[in-house]
């Protein structure tokens, strides 16, 4: 009788999982719930085929927001995070209420073993979002791999990316750990980059899916000694205690005698050796002969070869390394600032000036005298029409390096945008003093022509046309008001 009941349960459960919509609205839900409540309450408690059926059984038996439901779901999800998840289990997680996921799935993210990676992947896969203040506590709770950081970015709402980045920037300024500061910076770069369309399956899950070790589904009446600690996704000053609350879950699994579980790796190696003894013996003999022959040949050659005296400074290392392009001394500050600067250059190739400006400002926070970062910060501010900020950054760059090319040209453009014609002329002239560039000269001549100085403009064009006869330099002018009105009509 019991076997028939279990078989009927799995048949109805499979039908329910194939149907669409909310669980309570599916046609098979009523029949399945009636079956569970009519028979013994311990049905399938000791043997459940998978975590998916275990969660379904909890939902059928226990009402929402009940302590018993939370305990059982926490035990099932904790066990599921130890192995590679399947799509059926992920679809079942999507049926859980946000409160259930907050108290059962999110605590697993703090685990330092593979459970943390699987929990982040599951949360990203089901589209779970958390409050912006929570991410700084997630990032400082454990060591994060690149795949986990990418999956964690899926938990940020698109409309709150800038807010999360600002919070992490402020947290990094007050963070004493260099590792945590690096994690904050890396996560901010991932937020403003182009993440994959779907969450990435962690490496540990990929390995588990190809192995032979399968973690059994937990029993529904598994004894849970303590209530799962609640995770408040809104950050507060005392939230750092959450990592300590879940530290007990990170301990390695032990059996009844207190011995740690063995992965079975050594047994596999022994089996390979036993089945390939002849081949391994032949390989050993060949290797031994090769090593002996190599040693003898070196011995003979060493007697006949002339001794070579190494240079006097052969064993000495330089006191420091120098960048071959900038001739600057390479230090930790130099490398940290250079990393942000180069990332900003990548964003400039896509004309994403606001994101690039953030990275250039990060580089300047590490090295305020980074000339190229100052130049690029002024360039970005000019494109987002922050002319005052652009002039400030470019003037700082010129104070460090007065011969910096095109900095005066950008200053001239910013001054012209602010209707500071005298300042624009001064910067154009300084740029031409550094190099007689026909492109700069043509832009300067057109600026003079549009500001009413036609004679000076023509003189400048004729001068550079003579210097560069192979180029064609053209004067243009802005349309007057009457021409603009005619174009509008």
C-alpha cells in the first residue's frame, strides 16, 4: 500500500512539475495535496528521490511563514548547495516566496566552501535581488572567485548599480584590508562592464556534474538544532555579525566517528596503477635510461668544455624596475593606478565617458600626479560638458608636464565653450608653440574666423598652407541668424 502511494505521489509530482503557472494554480496541485494529507504524515520522510521533490513535499505540508517550514527548507537548500544544481531544482526555487529565499538561500552565500559559490549561482539564476547596502558585507565575508563576483553582480538591480558603486567606493576608502579594497574595485568594474547574458556555473559545480559522487537528498524530518539565522538585506552597522552567525556552517563534514569524508581520489589512483602495471614499468625503465644517458653526456662535455667566467654583476638584481615608456619607477602605487587608468582607456574606446571618468578618478586617488590620468579626466569632462572641471584637470596636467601635447588644445575648446575667447586664443598659441600641427592650426583659424578676426584667420591659414602644401586647409564659418531661420523654414 505504501509503495503504491509513493508511486502515485511521484506520478502526480511529475505532472505538476510539467505544468506551468504558480504551483497553487496548477491542475495537479489539489490532487497532490489531498494525497499527502490523507495518508501517513511521515510519507517519504526517510527517502526522497531528489531535492526538488523534498521542497515540493515541504510546500504541500507546511503553511507559509511557519517555523517548521523555514527549518526544513533551510536543511534542503543547504544540502542542495553541496552538489551541482539541475534546472528542475532551480525552477522549484522560483516558486518559493522571497521571505523563504531570504532566510534559507542567502545565508549560504557566506559559506567559504563550494556552498557559497553554488548559492550565489542559484540566487542569480532565479533573479533574486538584494538591497544595495548588503553587498559590502557579502564581499568581506569570504574569498571571492571571478565567477562568483560575476554571478553576484546579477543580484544588483540595474537601476541601483550606481548606488552600489558609490557605497563600495566609500567603504573602500575606510577599509584597512588591501584585499577587501581590491575586491570592492573589481566588483565595481564588473558592474559597469558587459556581464554575460546568463549566470556562470561555478567551476566546482562543473566538476561535480562530471563526477560520480552524488549528494543524497535530505530527509524532511532532519533535525535542525538551531533556527536558520535571518539575513536582513538592508545593511546596518551590526551586519558584520552575520558572517559570524554562519561560520558554524562552514565546518567540514564529519561522520559518526569524527573522521573527515575522503574524496576517493587515492582509491582511483590505486586502481589506475593496478590496471596498468606493465605500461608503467616500461615507462619507468625508459625514463631511467634517459636520465642516466643525459647525466653521462653532461659529465663528458663538462670535462672538455672551456670554463666561462660570468660577469661580475650577474647575480645582482636592480634596486628597482623602471617603465620603459614613461621612465617612472615601478611601485605598488604605480601598478594600482596604472590598472585603473588602462581600464578607463578601454571604456573610452566605446565612448563611455562617464564610466571612464570614474576609473581615471580612481587612478588619481592613488596617484594624484598621474599626468595621463589627469589629461584623460579632462578629456572625459569636456565630452560630458563639465567645462570647469575639464579646465581644472588639464591645468594640473600641464603644471606637471608643460610639454604635454594636445592638453592646450582641449583647454582652448573648453575656454571657447565658456565664451572665454581670450583664454582660447592663448591656449591655441601655446599648442602651436609645442608643435606646428596643421590640424590644430586649421581649428585655430576657424575659431578666429568665427569670432570676427577674418584677417588673422586668413593669415594663419596661408602660413600653414605654405608649410604643408600637400594638405588642403579650409576656413568655415558659422551660419548667421537669417540663414538659421531659412533652414528651419
